[in-house]
């Protein structure tokens, strides 16, 4: 089978992890001393690699691939008077961005499954 399934599985899992972290931030918006956290998602994507085969010298080489580790880090934004640095509008924007990413990964997974089904029918 193709590595695309492992790649998409990793991205969907990373999106789920990030969703949980963002939800935790939103739940603690009024908790004194709570520091917002986030998944080092951009770093994870930059570290991601997959070996692509060039079957023709004219093909471009590329990088994309599996998300290796997912690191949760404390956000270093300035704190409010109660030492809580969660900003609800920022967290909602992150949640929306993450939902779009998740939807794209699940759509790609679905399309790949459909392609394999079509190939098996022939």
C-alpha cells in the first residue's frame, strides 16, 4: 500500500492532539495562573519528510510527509493581571484553522480510499 495512508493518519492524529490542547485552553480561560499551550504544529510539519521517487529526470523533488513527534509547549504571550494568558479569540482562531486542516486531511484520505476501491474493481 501507499505511504499516503500513514502520512494522512499522522496528520489527522496531530490535528486531534492539537484540538484537545486548544479545547483545554478554552476551558481554562478564567483559571488564574493558567498558561495557554499549543502543539508545535508548524515545526512538526517542517520536520516531516518522505522519500519520493523520481521516475523521470524532469520530475521535481519534494518534501512532505509524516509528522514525527508532536511537542506541546507553553505559549509565551504576556499574561493578564491574574497570570492567565489565554485569549479566547486567539484560541477560537486556532481551533478554526485546525478544523480546516483536519477536514483537508480527512478529505484526502477519503479520496485515496475511493481511488484504491476503483482500482480494485477493474
